[in-house]
C-alpha cells in the first residue's frame, strides 16, 4: 500500500511501524492494542469507525487502560468504565483508581492547607497568659510523674480555644483530632517522635471516660480500637504527651454524668472556663443561692412567704401541730428534719412573732391567709375521703367538692373558687364551664393528695384463716374418704358443677373496624338474653371421662321439641338433654344425674369407687340427692362455701377454657355464615362436649386443687415405657395435700430429734456438774448460729426513714474504720470487745473455729425507724461441748439459738459448718464488723452456690457476688456470665415496661391513617391470593410524615416486626416469628440492603438463609412466604446511585409511593 493510497481529504498520514516489532501472537497482541488505542473514548475523541470492535473481536488488557490513563489520554471516569468492561481483577483496579484519587486529593489538600496557613499568619495574635495553665498544667511535663492531668478549655464558641491549645506546644508538634460526636478517637496518625501534644477538639465526657488510661498518660503502652477479635487494635506510647480538650459544653455534660464519673473527671483534669462574664454571673448566682439555701435551712426549707402561710395554717386550724407538719412536708425541699424538729420549729416561729403580726395573720384577708385556708380545707377533704374508704365507700367528686366548699367557707368565703362554688350550688344544672372547672380541680386535688379515680374492690368477708381452715377440712375429708375405700376397689374422683351457656356469643371481644360506621352483630333480642344450663362432669381418670354424662337443661321457649327431636340423633352418646319449663337445675334433675353416673360406674367400671366433689348449692345437698347418692354407692365430698375458686377443679381449670372454646367456634360460624341459629348453636355445644370435655385429660386439674391422685398412678404408668423411672408425683408436681403431709412428717421428725437432744443434754449435765441456769444445750460436733438483737441509741439522724435507708445501703457499712452513718454503730460496740469475746469462748470451751459478725438488722430497723443491730456467732468443734445460755450473752442480750446447720454428718456436716462461717464472713448488706479464727478461702473452701444463695436472698449486691465468684476460682466465666445475663434480663424487663408505658401514653396521640389508593389497589391484594413472588412496598419522602406508623398500621402493630436498618446492610431477623408476624418493616433501609437480599424481599415459598459467612456457623433461615415487606427511607436519591441493572430490578419488584403529605388525618 502506497502512501497516497491512504490520503484522506488531502491530508497524508503519519505512518508508524512501532507496533510491528513483534512476531506471532505477540504481534497480534500489538495490533489489538493499536486498534484499542483508536477505539478507546479518549479525551478529544470525535468519531470512530472500525471493522473489529474491541471486547468482541479481540480482548482488551487492563494494562492498556492503565497506560492510556497514565498518559492522560483518558479521564479517571473513563478508566473506571473500561476496567469494568475488561472484567479482569476489577476490584483491584478500581481500588487502585480510588486510592490514587485519595492521594491526589490529599496532596491538593496539603497544598491548600499550607497556603491557608500562610494567609492566616498575619492575623495570628499573641495569646493571653492563663495563670492556671502556667502554674498547674505545664509544670507537670518538667518532672517525672506516673499520671498527669489533662487540660480542658470550655466556654462559648469563637474565643480561640483551639488555636490557644495548639499554640502551647507549637502547631507542628500538636496533633489535632476532630472528636465532635466521636466516642473512639483515631490515633493512627500519632507520631511519638514528633508530637508533643494531642488536641481533642469538641471531645465529650463520655469519650474521656471510655479512655481513662489514655488521658492519664501512663508509662505503659495504651491499646485502642478494641473489638471482639481485636483484629484492628493498635497501641500508642503517650507518656509525657500533653492531652488537651476543647469543648463548648463540658460543664453541661459533666452534670449529666454519675457522681463517681464526675469525681474522676474533676480529679484528673484542669478545667478552665474561658468566659469571664459568664463566670462572674455564676459566682454571683451561686452566692445568692447559697444565701437562700442557708435561709431555707434555718427555716426548715421554707421561704419567708411560706413561713407566713405556715403560721396561718397553725393558727386557723386551732394550733393543730400535725396539720402544720404536713404543710411543711409538702412545701419544703431537701430537708431532713424529723417531725419533732418540725414541731419545735413551728412553735418557735409562733413564739418569735409579735402579737400584732399574729392578729394580722389571723384576721386580715391576704394571699397567704387564703393559701392557708385552701390547705386546711384540702386537708379536711383528704381526711373525709380516707374515712369514707375505710368505711367501704369511694366518695364522688361532687361530694368531696361540697365538703371542701363547706370547710373553706367557714374560714374565708374568698378561698372558694367561683366555678367550684357554682357547681356545688347548681348541681347538674351548672354550666359546662363550671363542670369543667370541677374536673380540673379534682385532677389537681387527686394528684396532690395521692388519690385515684376508680371503684373499690369487693373482697370476701371471710378471713384468710377461716378459708385455710375450710380448705384443710376439705383435704382431711378427702383423705378420710380415700382411706375408707375397700381394698378391692380403686377410688376415683369426680367433679360436678353447672354453668350458664349463653345462646349467642356476639359480645366476644375482637377487632372492630373504625372505618365502618358503628358495625353491629344482628342478634334477636330473645337470643341475647337466653341461656341454658350445662351440668358438667369431669373425672381424674382418662378412660372414664368419655362415659360420664354431660347434662344440658333447656327451656321450652328457647328450643322447640321438633328441633330437639331432630338433633337427638346426632348428639354425642354421653350428652343428655332435659327439656322443661325452666333451664335451672333442680334436686329432681340432680337425682337423675346421679342415677346416670351410678349406672356408668356399675356397668363399665365396677372396680371404681366414685367420690363426687360438688359445692353446697341447695339442689346439690338436698335430702333426696343425698339418698340417691347413697343408693348409687357414690360418696359425696362437699366443697366448703366460699372456697370453690380454690378447690373445685371445674371452676379452677375447666369452665374458662370451655367458654373460650365455645366463643372461638361461634365466631368462626358467624364469620362464615353471617349468623348463628339454634341448630348451629346446638352443634357447637355438642362439639364442645365431645371434642373438649371428653377428649382431654383432667387429672392435673384435680392435682392442682390438692385432691389426692393416687388412683391415677397405675394409669399413668401405662402411658410411659417401663424403662422410664418417673412417678406420677414427678409428672404433676407436689400437690398441696402432699406438701402438708411432708411438713407434718418433718415436724414429727423434728420433735423426735428435739426429744433425743433434750435427753442427751440431761445426761451430759449429770455427768459434768449441776448448772443453775434456765437453759442448757449440748452439741456433738455441730455448729451453732445465733443472733443477739440490741436497739442502739436513738439519734436525730436515724429517726427519718431516708436516713435509715442510707444506713442500710452497701456503702454505708463497710467497716468501723470509715466515717459515715455507721460510725455510731461501731462506736458503741468496740472491735476489741467483740474480738475478746470470741477468743474467750474459744479458750473456755476449746472450740476449733469461731466467727462473729455484727450487722445492721434491716427488717427491724425499718419497722421501728430506729437502728438495730444483731450479732451472729458461728462455732464448731470436733468434740462434745456443753454450753449454758448465759455463757454467750453479749452486752446483756441473750441469744436466739439455732441448730439448723447440724442436720448433717461427716463431710456434709463439715460443709454445713463452713457455709455457716462463710455466711458471717461474706460482705453482706448492712455488715459492720466481723472477726474470725478461720478465714474463708484460706482455712476452708467456698462453693459458688453459697454465693448464689446469698445473692438470691438479696443478702449481697451484684458487685459483691461478682467479686466472690472470682475468689471462688470455680467456673468463673459461667457464673460471671450468669450475673451478666441476669442484669441484662432485669434491664430488658425495665425497658419493656417503659416501652409499654410509652406506648400507652402515645396511644391518645394516634390518628387515623389516610387512604392511599396505590396501597389498596396494588400492594394489599397480593396477599389475598397465591403468588410465586410479591412486590415490596416503599414509602419514601421527607421526615415527620408518619411513614413508619402508617407501615405498621397496615397489618397491625402487634403483627408487624419493625427493624432499625439505618446504615445496615444485613438486617437481623432472629426475632421474626412466622406464626405471629404478618409484615416486616425495614425502617431507613437502603437500596444496597435490598439488592443484597433480593430473594428475601420477593417472599418465596422456600426458606431464605441469612447471616452468611465463610463458615456459616451463625447463619439461619426464615420462612417469609406471604409476609409483607415494607421499607421507609429516602428511596429516590439512593436509586439514582445504583447501576441501570439494579435500578431495573428495584423498580420491577417494588411499589414505590412518594409521600409529600402526612399519612394521617388532621
């Protein structure tokens, strides 16, 4: 080809044969690179045509793209697209592009930063001298120190705090970190050879508390960036490096911290307030508040105006001291005065006033006198309401208001609010404004005096002891009947009782639409009021239950004879219908029922002796009924009056479930057919008798009420294989009857043991000597635990309940060496006295080990509102020890002796002694002082179960339990994790309660949602028919439009699982319940999360596996077929950032609704 052959529009070409310097495949590759050079969209490209398109006719190497990008032939964006088309090491090349861009930007930023510093240099001013920085902070770095304080510069903005901090050690030698909203600062750029200071700009208190060791600058290396695996953790050496913090709200954040954290922050920091005027104002305000507080302290926490009102209350009430004390209690704040102190203050205040002032307070109409009159009237109303409650009545608002007006008018008519006066005088005819004013006054009065609006609960007149006696008599009678059964017969318990069954269950509670105007159930008036009587019979034997008769008593007006005749054939075999004028049970019907029961037992179960439980209704215990029962060989076991809710199985376990079964079936029939006629209702009752009563085992219902179930043991044994060593009592648990028998047996054994012990004591006393004491005891190597309770001196600080509770706190009783509320206790019982007392006992009686502990008696102290201490003593000896009661009297207090821990032998006994010693040595709540001759963990081992027992009985705190578990050195992780999990459970319960309370408070604010046409026409109909795939709903738009609440309301709040997906790519569906949840709401979900879980959002019929990983150790599957998927986020903006393929998939599988108006009605 000649040169002239390739002339284009008169322009000769520039020929290059550089690419031809290769052979074979290499030459082919060079040719391909030449073609790609022309086809690549370079900068300035206009038009290109070819007969061999790249990526189709030949492959493209990513290195060719790099070469073009390196020579600036193509832009960065073009290079990224070409790398993607190459499909070879795409991530590596794209990350290379991204990193290159970051480097370029970093260089550009560095240049611009240097230029900015040069421009700002002329504006720099000399810093002022801060005395506290120069005298306290900087000298720390001129001498060796284990810990150094950090500097905090706090104050308003635009005061130069950051520039001042960087200038202390030089701009180049100071590392500045932006810590606004950060809890974990990034110190990877810190260079110990360069930086002399680190400036944490806008750091918060929580960040400092989370890195305490870092801010103290220790000599050891500090590890940061902790995680579960610590894969990305690192260490820094910050010894001798100054820590600086600049903040605008340090003081405010400091107040929100706990007292312990505040103390640590103040002790390890040098805080400088940079606003002089604000500091001056704070000082003046503090001085004023200090003066006011001192004045209030002198006046019992009352202001001068409140003191005048107090005098008015005292005078107008006829010098009622109790009323004046109540006034002070309501008005004063943070005052620890007792009632005696308050009484003395009131009397002194009255005596300090002149006669003229007292007359003016009593006679002149002033604001303070009116306040006193209202308080006196409120106090009288308060007493009136309490008296009415004690008499069993809850006074109405009008009655209390009338009482208030009556008392207030006697002292000052002006004290009565006008609206209250009109409402009381006019009664129901008062204007709406007066009635509204009465309601407001009533709410304020109830909130102030601790009342609530409601009805009093009615309780049974019988006492608890009377009920216990009746139930005990019932159980004794049952035992006696069981013991009277012949040896060749088996006792079987039956229970008979009647219940009313309504003709219609239209009033069953359920969901009612608010959109339909007052939906109603169409039920005739006769069906609403009528009912039949079902006389139910249950047995403790499973095989007997289907044969027991179920009696239905119907009235002639409700069910006709023709209907009964037609349904008599389909009724279950054991259902008997009595058709009479009334549906009430009578004695004659009871006789027929007993004859039916007797026939069943004689014909099919001749070896059973029936014992029939029934209440004492008149028709149950009529003479004719008792006579028929005797003829049918049925033994009657009457349930005492007022105890059916405790010991009658039908009332306790059956009837509520029976009515629920009928309600559920009746609702289903009404939904299906639109109503329930007489025939449908009879079918429901027959189904309840057959499917519910006949096919369920009721033996546990008898066991729960304490009726002996011995007759069912043989039947229970046939239910399980012979290899199962499970008794009937193990299956149903210990019944109350068995519990009483066990307690009786233990009591008999205890009495026998006490008799033997008394006999042994007498023999030992005869052998040793005669002792003139009122009580003697002997132990053969057993431990003794006794407590000596002694009331301490009554002081002013302990008469108040709050002060006493502080004494009972764990921190108040750590030991006698501390100063605090427990000092008076330890001062009265000297440590040396108690120690000498223990040593003297050990020396005189040759005890092996002895431990004594002085503790605050919490229960007695709270009851008496006065501190009381008790002394515990635990000792043990391998030899027999005889000790008189007078030998262990301590400070005049005789002991309470207990030998409970001696119920063991050998090693078990030794273990019991050890547990007794540990009980005294453990740092319990209220502990004051302890001395021992056998220290725990050294002289004997401690079982973690002992710690758990003390923690369970609230004897020790959680922190103490953790420390003791560590000391035990046995399964430490398991026990500590148990403590941690217990704390999490308690917190979870508290959160659940608060959440429930918040939902109740928010319920009145809920509004009805608007109708969204696209949701009702496109989204919801998907779940009314089978589909392989369903679209998910997207609610997008600005905030505060109610998108989340609307999404939850589509399927109901309880049936919708809401997930917080803000910044989340992998949602956690472990709480999803397919039996409960009908919809899943992904709040603030992003497009990438949906794209990463496409199958999940399509709702397939197969289970979807989530939480994938390399090993899939923690993966799980969910079944989401037919479950609605709803997302609420800024969908449109994120959709534009997706690739075209992803955008097409998202649009095709979603129903997106742009919300520009609120989704609730105004």
